[in-house]
C-alpha cells in the first residue's frame, strides 16, 4: 500500500504546477531512510527512486542496510558528483543478474530492469571504458539480444567511441568485452537489435568474424 502511494504521488508531483509541494512530500519519504524497519526494502527503494526522479538527492538512503535500496538511491542524477553513489552502482553491477532479482515486484519508478538504470548511471559518471571494464564484462556475460538498447549496446558504444577501422589493433579492454559478447550465446539469438550498435562501432554483426578479430590481437 505504501509503495503504491509513493508511486502515485511520484507521478502526480512531476506536474510543474505541483512542484512547490514536493518539498513537504520529500521530507515524509526521507524519514523512511532514518527508520528502515518501518517500511520494506522495496518501499524504501521506491521512495529513493521517487526523490531521484524529482531531482532531489536521496543521500540518506545511501546508508540503508539493504543493498537494493542503496542501489536505487544511487541512480539519482542529483547524486552524480557523490563517489558513494558510484561505488554503489559498481557494487550492484558486479552481479547484475542478482541486482535484477532484488525486487520481486516491478517498481513503477524503474524503466525496465534495474541493471538498465545502473548501466545508464555508470556511463553518466565515468569517461573511459577501461575504468568500467569489470562492470561491462559482468553485464556482457548475462545479457541478451533483446536488451541491447538498454545495457550492452551503450557499453559497446563506450568501448568504441571512434569507429573501428580494418587493421587497427583492439585495446585489451575492447578485446575482452567483445570476447565476452562473442561467448554469450544469448547475444546471437537471431533478432536484429544489435546490428545498429555494431555498425556504429565500425564492426560487423558477425559472430565468427568477431571471434577471429579478438583472437588475432
């Protein structure tokens, strides 16, 4: 019931004409962070996500005893400068499959799987692919063709900020990431979703070609 109320309020208060009332509602939701036993982890995560969607930094939720709540709070763009938020994103993406299963019921404040938001926040807060290679590999090993637009496609774009050209050697990070994608059968299930991402990277959507490419460097 509390989660549903937070979700409804979160959408309602996004209306510009109601922005002046967000502060009072935000105070109520932030109190949940200081009394974690008074609400479930999903309720606290919903509150943290709602605050983030309002442009409010849910800093208190970064200290929550539950990792799912800390990860939800860490998604807030207002926390982009906070190294604690980036650390929580990295922790959650160490095992993205587990992170996706933290909430038995989907939270309406999330756009799809939790890992989608985690990847988006990770890319927003970092610049070089090498620094996010562990998280990229963790995603590459469990993802699939159907979610390329939300997880491994943007990671591929970060890995290849410039289009690959024939004869150019891959970096170690590029080779390891492509190898993980090549080895994941779920990334080659026959749908065309990844085609555009590979084309933008200057690579063919051809598993055997890529297998040869990563083996030759």
